[in-house]
C-alpha cells in the first residue's frame, strides 16, 4: 500500500501535508531540512548525518515546494531551500516517520507462568531467539531449559544478549551457601523479592540466574512483576506513587574488597511518564536521613509497596532445576527464593547483561531480514 499526499500548504514554520484520506500532518521546516537524505547531507558510506542545523537560519522557509509523480508509488515532496539546496521525501517515507511504535508490556501477577524456551534453539535459531526476546520485552521474564551445567557457561549467552555487564565482586557471581559471603543469598535464609545492584545509579537491567545444580530442599524461586505492581499502586494511591518517585533512598552492598553505594528514588519515570525502573532491595536499603521532609509519607508508601511485593497474590513460585536459566528484566522484575531446608548441593551463577543490547538484537534480526 502506498501513501499519497493530495495537498501541501505553507504555514509560518511548517508545511502542512494533507493525505489523500483527509488526515493532515505538520512538517516543521527545520525538521524537513534536518532529515534531508541527500548525499551532501549524509555520509554515504554510513548514512550518518553530515548536515548541522546551525548552518541554516532558525526561521528557515522553503523557496519552493511541490509534489512530484503525484499518485504513483514514487510520489515525493520536493523542496528548494533559499541557499539552493534541494530536498526530496517520498510520501511513503514521510508516512513511515509518523510515529515511533511503543512495545506493549504485558503485566502479570502470581497466576502467571514464565514461558520456557530451549537453550540450544535460542542460541542456534534466529527465529527462536526472536520469539524469546519478544516474550522477554513484553513480560520481563522467561526460563531457558536444557542449558549446560558447567560453571561460567552463561558466557555463551553473549551471542544473543550482548556482552556481559560487569559489576563489582565477580564477573559471574557465584551464589551458594558461604559463611564468608557478602550477601544474604550466601546464607540459607529466605531471600525476599528484590532486584540486584540497586546501589548502582544504573543497575544492570538483564539478569541471567543460571542454576548449575540444585539438590537442596526448599530454595524455590520467586518472581514478581514490579511494573505491574507499580501500575496498580499508581492507580490506587497516586500520592504514594509520587512520593516513591521523589524521595532519594540510599542502597549499599559491600565486602572487604568493594564498596557499592548510590542514593536514588525507588521509582524512576521515563520522558513519557511511564515507569522505567524500580529499585526494591530491602536487605540493601540504608537509612534515609531524618532531614528528608517527606519521610513519613515515604514510609507509608514504602509500607504499601512492601506489602504488595510480599503478598502471595503477586508472587510466582517455581523450582529452578540444574541446567535452567531464569532471565529477568533487572529494572522491572523482582526475584527471590524461599529458605533452603537442607544442605544439599546448590550452585547458582548470576550474569548480567544490558537490556539495550537484547532489544537491539531483535531489531538487528528484523532489519537484516534474518527472521
Ligand atoms: Fe539477587
Ligand atoms: Zn540534503
């Protein structure tokens, strides 16, 4: 299907295009000049931009505008600028610029079951990889099964998830009972739902929890959809939600060798006012100073969120067996485990990746026609 423009009207600072169906789109002159795709305005080898906006006046207006090849699939807007530069946009190209599609998130509660994917197929098949990444972007969680049980084999995931995001302590974290451990997960205690490294200003946002061996009683995995809970909290108590976005909270994890500390609100929003990050880590949250003027309101809101996170209605429980990898969106999904009830062997390894690289692997698969 090709898109056709039936009329162009010049406004003071934009061109108004009327589509053949009657809809209208404003095309600001500076936008039209800035996005020119000609060989003079672009580095041909890379398509990167060579044109700099400061080279034209702020009140730039075209000398001439027109429609070429009207009604055909090659239909284009033609513009001549006062300095003699020419710009052309195919109508279908302008139509493609109308909006940026947003990925639909699917929120879930305690009844949800994370989808399972075959590890080898994920690595070997572009189609299987795309299917997993789409599910991961939508729900923030999935499980890989029939994965290796050799230590450090989660390095192989880099072929699909991008390079490992290194953090302090270890490149790949070992989680087993260790009397010298620096983290509650190194004890046999229950670990309530949390996300890792809330004590970074930019916590790792993809986490692969790779179970190598699990011969222990107890230690069932728990996941909670932090974004789902926050959207309900925002609907039920907008004032409580707002205070969680506003009050800076200190978080810390440390050992004899390392110190990791940051002060940030529990909830961060993106430029569309949507939640982009939750920080929830009871074990590593530090004391908020008494000088904080919203302290009492913060505590009422934190109590409400803590109640919801720890409610069985929110929690999905399952057992992660040796050779299974739980993949979580680290800015969205909280993970935890029930207490260990025996001293059977249990060895989990955590590796972190960047969400941008995972999302863009899907884009690369699509743009390259691989799927
Ligand atoms: Fe953790
Ligand atoms: Zn140009």
